[in-house]
C-alpha cells in the first residue's frame, strides 16, 4: 500500500486496458432480486409472471401494480401503515420485473416479453418452461461456469455452500455482490429443472447434457486446452461441419488457423508434440498418414472425432480470466491429499504441479484473487513469478506467491523475492517450499523434522 492508503498503480497491464476497460474484465451473474421460484409461487410461478407481462399494457407503472397485486399483495404484513406496506410491495414487484429483465425474459424499456420470454410462456407445461430457462442460464448466463465451479470444488474435496461457492466464483473472475446471492438464485432455477436436487449440490450431468446440449466432461477437457489447441479444433470442426468429416491435411488446418489468428503457434517446430499428439490422445482428433513415432509437424492428415463434432464450442469456456496455464488447469480437481502425496514424488514435473496447486489452494483459503501465473515480462525484470494474487479486503494488497522445489530457502533467495515485490508494488511475499526453512539472523521460521508438507513464509513489504 502507498502511504496515502490509495490503491497503487498496477503494472503488468492489470489495472486498465488502453480503452479504459479492465484488462481482466470481471464476469457477472444476473441479478435475480425477487425473480425466484418461492416469491413467485403465490401468483402461479414462472408462467404466472410471464402471463401478467403479456396481459398488461406496455406501461411500467401498470405492470408494477399488476405484479404487486398478483404476487405480493400479502407481503410486509407487519407493516401497519397501509401506504408504507404498499410501498414495500411495489418495491418487491419492481424487483421481480427487474430480475426477469436481467434474465432476458422481458424488455424493461417497453416492457414486453422478449422472444425467449414468449417461447417459455408458450411451452406445453411448467416442467418444459423450467427446462427452457435452465438451458438459457447454462448456455448464456454463465450457468455452465457455476456448475463447473461446483464440480471442481467437490472433486477437490472442498465444502460447497453459499460463502465458499461465492469465494470460488470470485477467484474465477466473477464480481458478485455479497448481499444479493445471485449465484444461489441462479441455482434455484436450475433446481427447478432437475439439474440439481432440492437441497445439496449433486449435479445431474445427464440432465445438463439433455437440457443444454453440453457435457460437463467435455467442458472440463476444453478448459484444459491451450489457446493454440482450441484454435486448431475450432478450425477443424468448422471445416468438418461444412465439408464433411473426412481426413484433411494437417498443414491445411494449421495454415487456416494462422490466416484467422495470426502467428498463434509458439513452437512451430513442435506442432506434433504440442498440438496434434495431445489432441489425439484426448480423443478430439484422429491422425493418419504419419509414421509410428507420431512425429512430423504438419505432415499427415487429421479428422474430427464425434467428441468434437457433438459439442457446441460456443457454449464451452472461452478462456480463464485468472491466467491459469492449461497444463495446470487440467489438474485443478486433484484432491488435497493427493496434492500432498505428489509433493513427495521423484518426478520433478509432478512435484512442481503439486506445489503450484498448493499455492492456488492457499490463495483460495486466504480469499485472494489470482490474476497471473508464471508471469515473465519486462515488469518482472525477466524473472518468473509463479503466482500474482490480489486481496480486496479492508485494504487492497498485492501478493506474490513463489514456489520453491529446493532443499532449503536462503536469505539471498528471499531477498530476490523482496526485490520482485518492489518491482510489482506488492505488499506481501509468500514462499511455498518443499525444502527446509532454517533460522537465520533475525528471521525465524518454524521447523518440523523432515518437513513433509510445505511451509508458507510471509513477509510484509513497505513499498
């Protein structure tokens, strides 16, 4: 923090983009307000609200009064003053209208039903209405992100409830008001469609696929791909849909990707190793016309599998605002006990991934928002920072979390991290290590014989 207490200027392009928009723009869930199953029960539920909109003249004052009478005439019974009681009811009615507008069911300017609102109103029964709304939520209102967050938390052994889910979503790049509980109201509508039970967070994956046409497993796989791999698959799928699913020369696909995206491939001399072989191993493509070694860069032909053809790429996650590398994101669901076991692996890659996963878990426990991983740029003086995270608590603070797979941490190594904190205007440095943390001079760290688990070290830095 600066002495004035103001948020410091942020390097790395994390403060604002040139056009004044945040570089890591926050995502939002729709504000439901009173647009939720229980407040609408009295007046006929979802169909009742849409019917009122359809039957009322396109005037906001008239619509608000009609919604008040049908849904909220008995609200605020403890308010003895009739005028004040009616005022509360009018506010509830307007909030229901506002929420329906945020969910895309009505145009608040007119106010009339949107095409989606009309489609849902004309559905054969209430169950179909709920399914149509759930499809819209999952595909267009970040419902898929919320379901994937729940799935990742459960796979990692984390408790899922109102506060933990909100914290997890915020770390995924969402901005959620604390009082509104927009994520819970969104889930209430998904519960009505059978995506979740009345209580708890056990997702019905068959229901998600049947309602929204997207597999959570495919969404998980897609999230673990690099941007190069996603671009390759997008181009291949477009060609397969238009021209038929026959083998296409790999060079043709690579050339088409570069025509559309520019020089996107970071290792053009390693295209087989970084693009073709991984996608074939994961079942996205079939390779042909190459040697048994699988090498050959742009040689051979590729064809889309049913896994690629059956998925709607427009619905799948379009990237990770936290900047988590694809190879690490593929391991985000690793249970914490497994992470600790992997820290003792003789495989340096497995151990390194485990240490980075632990750093992310620590950031989560500290309610930090990761903004960059493995950052190496002019802002860092060419050195690499494993994780940069921000805390927006009573005061803004920037944290640098460095992973060290070394036998011990020296004061010199710590001094280097302090220097990095000065460059990036960070307030806190955290070193996470599998090695021993000795006592040295005036710095005292806890010992534990053998140090089976990493010890966090925090150092406050005045910048």
